[in-house]
């Protein structure tokens, strides 16, 4: 005699209930970390841009102008001496929220320097939480 082996309906319901409880505990923790991961990615991108801009200055004795922007890190601006780029191996594109990174020189203090930043999730200056601006640079 062959005995059929199968799960009963109650056993299946218990397994589904356990999976639902685990999902209820794990999913909010994972979804809550996406904002922090985007902030970390933006900070890492800004650090790469900062290092590339600093290398540009070492070679060219000046920062890229605001008009030249990040393109000067990949393509030599016309009439510049000492450019040994490209300083970026690839275009970083947009920030994790789909907005352009901001580059400004001179920085807000008005002296020699620069600022690179992401305006966060809302894409507008200021804000708190995920909308908070992320800033890096050398604003002397």
C-alpha cells in the first residue's frame, strides 16, 4: 500500500501565517533604510566630485568655473593649460532622487573655493529629513 504524503490545509495556513509575520517585521525595516541608502550614495558621489575638482585645481591652478561645471572634469575646457584629465572616469549623472548635482564657484563665502551639493529628495534648497541638502566642497 502506498501512503500519500501531502500538507494539510492547517499546515499550509500556519506556514503562510509565519511568513506574513516575518514580512510584517522585515519589510518596514528594509523600506525604512532606502532613504538612508540614497543619502549615503549622494555623499559618496559628492566626495568623488570633490576629489576630482581638487585634482583639476592641482593641475590647472584653478577650479572649473560654474559655467564649465562637471563637464570640465571629463573634457578639457578650451584655452586651459595643464589639464591632465579626465578626472572622472564616468559621468555620475543625477543624484539618487533624479536631480542634477549642483556646482558653484566661488562658494557661498565669496572667497576662492567651491561647493557641490544635492538638494535631497525634494530637489529644492533647504529642508529636513530626506529633503535636507547634502553639501561638500572647499569653501574657504
